[in-house]
């Protein structure tokens, strides 16, 4: 049991300290970007924000730089997918028609509705696990206004990452510094449960 608890503490310290180094931020930037491009990165970003939030709760001011880094990585990755969708919209149109055997008129109507989607709707869709990449691709294919797309990405990132950071801060205030690893794993359990509910 001591080995498991030591491993849990080591993982927490690796994440919380690694996220505050220049190389850690660079790695996180690229991880967020490839996550937006469809490569699964389960709980990496969420656990990082929680670990940093716990340190914030204990009085270490390092959250803003992390938030800015991940938002920029997210915008870059999502924008690449958006422009891929925009450039390949005809291909996406026909692929959807053939694969789903739906009338072209219905696909065209869906594309028109998507083009008028509000940033809040896009942000909501991005909260659903597994839809980051398809949402960005569909927004590009439907010629959604780029500024509306960027606003939707920003809203979803600030709400989701901010809530993970906030959860970490709350846990940091509840648990003393000597129990930081316990707070972290308790937070991971909450995050996994939240994703499961979504």
C-alpha cells in the first residue's frame, strides 16, 4: 500500500511541477493542439489544471500562464481543423451523403444551419467527449464565421479548463499542503465522474 501511495504522490508532483517549467508548458501547448486535431489525450489537460489549481489553493500563483498556454494551443489546433474542413467541404459533403445515404438536400440544409450556429452552441457541442475534432471540421465545412468559431472555442476552453482549475483551488483550500496528492486523486475521481455524466 505504501508503494501505491508513493507512486500517487510522485505522479502528482511530476504533473504539478512539470506544468510550471518552460518545457512543460511547450509540451502542454502541443498536447492541447493535437488533442484538438483528434488525437485522444484523456484527462491529461484536466489533471494538469487540477494539480496547478491545488498549488494555487496553497498560495502559488502560476495559473494564468498555464491557462493562456492551453487556450493558445487549443485555438491553433482547432483552427487547423477548421481550415481543413473549409478546404475540403465538398469532399466532406459527398462523403456524408454516400456514407449516411441521406438526400443531398438534407445535407445542404444541415450545412446552412451549421453556418449560422452561435458561438455558445459550438461551445456546448465541444463539451461533449469525442466531438472536439468533428465540431471544428463541421464548422469549417459549413463556412461558419471564423470569429464566431474562435469565440466558441474560447468560451468552451475558459469554462472547461477554468472549472478544472477552480476545482483544484477548492481542493487545495480543503486539503492541507501535506495532503496535496490526496486532493489531486480525489479531484481526478470527480473529473472522471463528470466526464462520464456528460
